[in-house]
């Protein structure tokens, strides 16, 4: 029986003073006991709004009911009907803005911890060696999926379940896109990513790494080989500030800082070949999730002081509250209402300091957030030896330059209709390549939408 | 999938030839492109110039410089590479330029010199001039790895004058420029030399296109580590380059940032030595 008097269960975490020194996962996950207790809080709404909040439409009350009854296998099967990446989603989805914000309990008390429960069943499945088989009715038609991030993975999985022959192409040496190169180990262990991506192999998706579409294989050739194409090429290109001092040594884009640390495992240098130089006083510009990831990596790489430099205040920070709190717990210092003017260097070209200007908040801008306005003559210098620019990313030109006939928006993202179809026959796109900087779960949702559209296209012919 | 190493041999000084089977890459490599290698599972992504692409194999010249290049050379049992990715970067336009010059004074530059000479000499209307500089006689590559047999005009220089012309290619090139015999100049190799090259050719207004590969991490346009500034505008050498108009590049920035990881490289070498001693 549901019991709404049970408080929301906290998930055990590594203590801040311990986790500052290691890249192991911070959140340790529910025990079976905690999971069952939390699951009992779900009141099993007849009209569950939480499902509306989930971009991949997991039957949330059903899987939670299984957990409350101790049937973890049943719970995992229910989740996997809609999502084959529960270990990833349970960790990195912003549930507080999606399923959990819709939870009826949340109106009077705290919502059910849906994300933590999803993670629990995923981890239970991994530990117990759970395996379920899908029956696939093979079709002859084939689809190429370009990129291997969340949108591509979910699209490939669904297309394969429809029976299509799917080949997935990844430019880098590991599949997973942002899950591999962007999100740090302490938030999303790579063994979880590898484990869930392994689903692709098991389903019979042909995964080709080290293959750059547009360079290695021309796009027209690809379209000739396959009956349809999905583009999940992401938004992997870094944005810089365009201010003085971006040539200095010790200034990184967040992408570089994270790729070195996560994909190339620079924190294990010299056992791993790729180095990173992280100074003692690090300033991270921006306050999104990527900024938090970079700041928390800097802490673990041994920096004494790590600052988040943000032009608005904590309240407006785009990062998940949980990640911001985690960063602060680890000693990261949030410096609000400052904006970089220029980066200053030593005589031999290393970062020495940053010049900041104080800001104040004005009327809301188009994003709905208060507009930051510089306060005249308030510039000051702050000593730093490493600067990480975390202002977001834009679509990578590597692929787009090769396909000039593909329509893009003024922001450089791929133009699609509501079915995620591009202007090119049989070519669909989704995830960050279309949305700019969005979330893993929205990308997963896009992958599913695109798979349905491609299925309709391949069944019925031209759109 | 691994990539078979088909040949590895010393060719002069601290340089060696590395040949790998990579049919798809070999088929598509053009002058200006580069490839990315990963030698071992823990390895870095290393951008490399290609000397020759034939029969499904690509050949490269490697200098025993850092941890990876030395380890690969020393490892007798290493018969495969983890990854060979490419072609990366933008190829140059293959066309008739007239007198085409390629100058090089360092390992990757010599590889490019070979490939450019091979390709451009075959385009009708081009007169291919190749210049290669080595420090001294003992470090000169065997003839089959020089551009000598592939071009229409060839100059070998050694810094100490032990073979060929004495001095650097810059000196001989100045003569050709004075004679008005250069329609386009390509260059590769040592970056400070390319900086000097840009200074030399600027007054003559001869197009001067050089290879600059700033430090790369992914080499697919994602990290921004390889940013260079062309007339003040930021470009990425992995996807916008690696060949740029030398006269417009900010070489001081390039040279400064190329040295960013010197200390780390020394640390890696030291670590590597200790590991070998432990064995």
C-alpha cells in the first residue's frame, strides 16, 4: 500500500572531503531497502502526470509498483520497454524538471525520487546479470545513424527493434558521444556507459568507430548505401569569449578540459598518454552543467581554489541545482554577478589573472531571466592560472561544411520539421545537432521520434 | 578492429618510417590531409602527415621524440595500431599553378613534400620544385624516401654543408623568388622556419601555404585546442586547416602554445623509463 507519510529517501553519497580527491562516482545509489521504501511513496495515480513529463514515456507508476513489491526484475523489464539506457538516464536526466516536477506528491511535499529508482533498477540489472531478449522481425531496409550520442543510440535501438538493419558511425575511438567525452566519471561512470551501449551490439546494431562521415565516407555515398539516414552529430564545437587573452596557455574551452579529462583520462596521466595542466587557481566561466563538471574536475585534478564566475546569480544558474550544490559542497566557490573583460598573461604567455566587471540584474530578457548589466568602472583583477570557458557549444562544422545542401538555422543547427525530417529526402536529425545545447533525455526522445518517422517513411515510401 | 603495421624502419637521425594497412584511408588521402593515430588503448590521438598512400597502405615519417613515438619504435611486438582515422583536415586544390614549390626541414614536412611532389608533378602545366633541408649528411633519408625522384627540380641542403647546398632551404628559395620562379609555395616542418618563410615571401606576394598543426586532442573540431589566428580570426587547424596562408598566421601565438605541454612530455618520458626499468 502506498504510504505518503514516508519522507523522500536520500541517496547515499561519498562525503565531500573524500570525493574531492577521486574520480569515483559521487552518488552511491539506493540500497534495495531504500528503493522499496521510496517506491512505497508513489500513490499510483490513475492519471499519472509523471509519464507526460518523461520524453521517452516510461510507464513510471508501473515500474515503481514493481519495486515497492520487491519485484526488481519486473521493474527493470517495464523500464526497458521504453528505455534501454536506464543507468545513464537515472543518473543524468534533470528529473526535477521533467517527471518529478509533475508528481502529484510534489504539490504538498517532495515528489517521488523517480530518477533514483530508475537508476536503482538499472544497477540491480547490471549486478545480477539480468538479460531479456527482444524478438526482432528482420527487415531488409537499412538505416545509417551518424554519431553515437544519446539521440543516435536511442534512434538506433528503436530502428533495430522495428527490424531495420542499422549501422552507427562514430568519429571518435569510443561510442557514446557526450556520455563519453563530456560527462565526468564521478557523475556517470564510463563502465555504465559501456555496459548500456553494449545493448547496441546485442541488438545487432553494427557500430563503426573511427569513421568520420564526410571525410572517411562522403555523405552522398552514405545515402546511396542506406535507405534512410539519421543525423545525431551533436553540438560539439566550443564557443569562446572573443576577448583579449584567449591565446594564452592555461585557457581551455570546457570541451577541451573535459575531453582531456574524461575521454582521454588525463587524470591518469602519465599512465594514459594525454596530459592536462590544471593550475592552483582555476576560474570557470559560466554556470551551466558543463561549467559544474569542469569545476568539479578541476577540484579533483588538485586545484586549491576553483571559482565559478557567473554574470547572474545562483538563482538563475542554468545548472541542475543538485550539481551546483555538489560543486559547492566540494569547495567550489560561486562568484556571482561578474563578467570577464579580458584574460591577462605572464611574459611567457601563461594565464596570470582575469579582469572582471561587476554586474547588476535588470529587467528580464528574452530568456525570462533578469538581464545582467555591467556596472561602470567596477572592473577588478582576480589572480588565476587556469581559465575554463564554459559558455556552451555549437554544432560542429566538420560534418555540416561537407553537406551545404542540408538546411540549417541561423544558429547553425540542422533545420527539421515536427517529424524531425530535414530538407533532404530520407534524412532525419535530432538531439543537440537540432536543439543546440539540450539534455540527454531530450536527445533520447528525439531519437525515438526520428525512429518512428523513419519507420513510417520506409514503410510508406516518400513523405 | 586493429590496424596492421606492415613496416617500421629507421630512415635517418631519429626518424623512422611507419607503414600501416588502412585501405579506406589510403584511398582518400589527398595532399593537405592528415590522419589521426592511436597506438595503444591508453594512447593519445596523434595527428600525422602521410608520405605515401598505395595498395591500401599509408606510410608516415615519425620522429622518436615523445613517449608515444619512442615506445612505438622500441616495441618489437607491436604489430598493430588501435586506430587510424582519416583523412582529416582540408585537402588543397589539385590544379595547375605553374611553378609549384614545396619546402621542408623536418619529419612531417618531408612526408608532405613527398606526397605533394608525387601528386603535383603529375598535373599538366605544373613544374614541381622540391627543397629539403637536413641538419647533416648522416640524417638524410635514403633516396627512395626523398622527393628527389618525383619532382622536376630538386634541391637538397644540409645545415653544415656536408651534402648538397650548405644552409637552409630559405636561402635557396630566396634565389628562386628573386628570379621570379615561384607561383605558389607550400611548406611543412619546423614551425619557426615556416615563420621565417612567411617573412621571406611576404614582399614577393607569392601565395605561401603551410602546414600548422597546433596541439590537437580529438582532431575533429570539438576541443578548440588547435585554434590558430588567421588575420586575427580564430580558426581550428584540425577542420579549417591544417594548411593556412603563412603570411596571415600569428606565429608567435602558435609557437608559444605549441610549448604548453613540454613539462608534461618530460614527465611522461621519465615515467616510461621507470616502467621499462621495472620490467
